[in-house]
């Protein structure tokens, strides 16, 4: 069967799986369907995280250590058991000592990146020790972002692109993945905030697929700072892929967004033989 997104490699840098134990009652069905839909689309690798129990026994963005460790273990088991999956280590930086140790533990077990949710504004010094461990392991940091934070939102300590720019300036060796420009809010505010911050990459995921959004993202940061991701809505991720194929990108630029930029910013060898693929795709 022909993949809906074509035959070239495709890396989803922003995926989630639900825990089999302690999570939603339909979690196993949802996880299986994600992989089935990913195969139909043509996703080569899902780089994924679990945020504890996703709110079942501790808040989604403030997962407890008791929820964090089993979720990270389950993600690592999925990575080791399925060539289509790679694991982020997800931590709540408010539990600083635990979070730092958890990054090191999961790095040793094979995790390839750090996922930070909306547990603390990303310009807060509480986040620094966790990012320092990501830097030590060569991990990119996927940070949950609201596109233009105008007020406090309940049950989360939300950050926007301007906040992430502060953190990125402090850690210039770390690649920061700004989550889901299609995930809500004013993405034009995001583009202006990060345009001149070269270690921030834009993740195209989220349910929003406004006309002109991808064109404006390309104009702001160029194709080498865009990453394809789906988050929870694979259908809108596919729509963005189809849009990218008709807005005038060269095959080379499209390959960067689909998979090569991810290969560049994740640790060497994270994606197996994709890292040794020919560097240039014919235009």
C-alpha cells in the first residue's frame, strides 16, 4: 500500500503514547491506532513521550515522581521493542533533584531527548539544572508552548516563544523544539520572537492548519529550522505535509523538514541508518 505522505523518510518529533497501566481505559486501543495510522501515513519514527498518567493520578503538566518514572520506563520499553518508536524522557522540573536524576537514568537507558511540559515557565531558573543535563547528553528539548501567553492559564505554567528565547539564549548549544505552532494562539507572535534565535526549531504540529501559516513559518526561520510533528492529531499532521508539498519547496527543503533536520539535532545514531543517508536529495 502506498503511504499517504509518500515514500521518503518521515520523523514525527512530537508524538505521545498513553500508559497501558493507570491511564485511560482505551489507552491500548489508542496506542495501536496511532501506529496503524502512522504506517498508513508513512511515518518512519515516532519520537514520543508520556506525561505520567496524563492526569489520572497526578496532574498532566505536574506529574508526580511516582507517575513519571513508570511512564518513562514504558516509553523506553516501547522504544526497545519497536523500531518505529524513540523515547523522550519527560520530567516535571519542580521536582528538581528527581528530574535531574531521571534525565541521567533515562539517557543511560536509551532516551534521545527531553520533553518539558507546562510545569514551570521556561525562563525560570528552576528549569536550568534539567536543561544542563540535556545539554550534557546532547539532547534536544521539546518544550510545550502556547503561541502568545497573555495571561495565566489554570493547571499549567505556560510559556510562549519569547520565554523560550530567553532559555535558548542561556543554552546556545541546546536545540530547542518549540511545540505545535498550530496548537493555539498567535503564531505570528512566535515567529517574531524566535526569528533571530538560531537554536530554536519550530514543530509544525497542532490541530490548527491556517492558510498561510506554513508560508509564514518558512519566511521566518527557513526550512532548516522546521520539524514535522503531529502531536495527538495525525490527520492535521498529514494535511500539513500535503500543504508543504504544494507551496513551492524544493525536494531538498522538504526532506529537511520531513526528517533531515531531526537527524541533525538528535544524538548521533538516534535514527539508525537514516543518519547515513545521502545528504542531498535531488531537487
